C-alpha cells in the first residue's frame, strides 16, 4: 500500500466518522446532506491542516489579517451542515454562495445535482483562486467561481433558488432578495444587537420572513457590507462592552461604575449541564433597552466581574448603571449539576437594574423557553413605524428588522 493510498483510506474513514457524528447529534437530518458529507473530501480544501484537523468539528483558518484575526476559513462542519439543512437545497436548483472557500460549494454541488448550478463568490481574489484550484482538484470544476463584492450578489447567474451567505453579515442588501426566485430561500448568518443567528428567510411580498434561526458564528463580511462593532473599555482594558447597533448617549456616566458596590438578583430559573439557552440571549436582546455584550480580557482579569460568558455575555447599560447575565452552581442531592440564572449590576440604581434583568429571565422561562423562538422579519428600510409588527425594531442601512415573539402561554390562557 502506497502512502497516498493509505492517506486516502484514512481520509475516507475520518469523513464517514464525521458524518456519523453529525447525524447522531441531529445536526444532519436528511439523507441528501448526509450523502454529501460522506462524498466530498473535506481535506482537499484544507491542505494546511492534518487529516484529523481537517475532519474535526472546528474551523480551519486559511487566511489571517495583520493582527492575526482570521478573515477566511473552512467553516466548522456542524455549522455548514446546519445551514445546508436550513436552506433545503435540491436537484436542479440554481444556487449562490456568498463567501467562498470551496468545500461548502462542493457540498452544494452534490445537493443540486443533477441539473443544478452553483456559483460561489468572494471579494478576496486569494480566496477565489484557492477555491477554484481545490474545486477543480476535487472534481467540482463545474462550480462557477466569481471574484466580486458579495453586497451586489451575482446578477450574471441570477435568479437563484437558494442564496447562502457564509460570512457574518450585519445587514441584508437589496440584491440578495432581488436575485432570489419568488419561492427561494435566503440563509444568512445575521448579526442582531451583537448576536449572530443563521436565519433562513422566505419571501412574503416585499418582506423576508424567517423560517428558522439557529445560533452560529462566522468571520465577518468584508467590502461594502462590512460593519465594525464599537467597544467601550472599562477598568482600563480589562472589560469591554461591545455595541453593535446602538451606542450610549453619554459614556462618561459609566466612568468608575465598577468601583461601586455590586448588586445581584437571582431569578430562580435553573438549567442543567449541556442544556441550550440560545433563545434566552436573543430574548434579553429583544426585551431590554441598552443591550450589549460584555467581554473580559483574560490577560487583565482581576475578577471584578463574573459573567456567565467571559467572551460575549449579555449585558445592559442604563445611563450610569451596568448589569450582566450571571450564573451560579446550586447544591442539590441529585448529583447532577444545576445552575441558576441571575444578574449582577453596578451603579447608583444597580439593584433596580439587576431586578429588571432577572424579571426578563423569568419571563423567558415562563413564556418562551422551549418554544419556537421569535419570527425575524426584514422590511424595506423606508417602511413607516406604524406598518411594523410588534417587537424589537432594529434599523440597518438597507432594511429594518423586527424580532417578534409568539404570544405567551399565559396570555393565550
């Protein structure tokens, strides 16, 4: 057996193991997506990684900027599988991928055969050249590879039955909807108040309405669609508040806020290890004014804050007050760890703000936990306020988003 044959056999083994894991986890739910993952040789699109790393459930960084930040990657397979299931690709469809790399386009090519067409587009010529080379080597040279700014889509190959965006987007430019067929689906990792969700949209008149929204993470969009969050640093560089859509009117009111006495309010809402609560984050972003994300720099961490998540913790700013989502381990007799959600707060009205966040947690637990989640609708940017549905309104450059939650069970009763 030659080294090449042995490597090919090992790659096939790892490819099938990866597919088995994704099926077992419920990430892959259809036979079509499963077959695509068992067919496309992922390692050929990530030659800088070992075989084991290429088939691991993590990204493979392929390009970084001068600061060492990843700006292009082969996305984590579980995220790719999730989005492909959301997009519902099928034979004969014309499809567009915005944000290239090659591997995901190859998966799409498997799903739209026979008779379909895949166009993959990226603003970076290094990325498209790499994608073109690897697609050809893997036997997918029928995929159209285009170098262009994704903000404009690709009119030359439109209309598309499916558009998949594989870069984190803050907005939804008109071209994406305009180049979509009437019954098409747009799947996009959309950033809303700092939180990214992969949203599958369908057209309803002049609006896009979500079918599903799932937690995810992607490298951010480049070009005309680039949008940089703003940071407010506290305690020198130890703590940063990340604002995506809004900015406090007077940031100086927060000077020294963390030197005040900490207040806390515990909600009585508990969660076990391994349980998901991504709808809680989005509910807090919807329900609370002044929402942002709190991050702690581990190099300067003094322990003044103990957030539920030290990288991106839901937080709220109200004039000179700050609160963030907290969690504590409860002692119990079951032997299984149980955690309780609550809020820590600082500032002159810390107790009030902590109670407000705690009550929002209770509302999520009572009315929305385990439910279908919100409906996210993208409206034309010039829509009047009176024509918007109830819910959190987020105004972008190209559209106005509404995040509307279903009526609570208690209201229904």
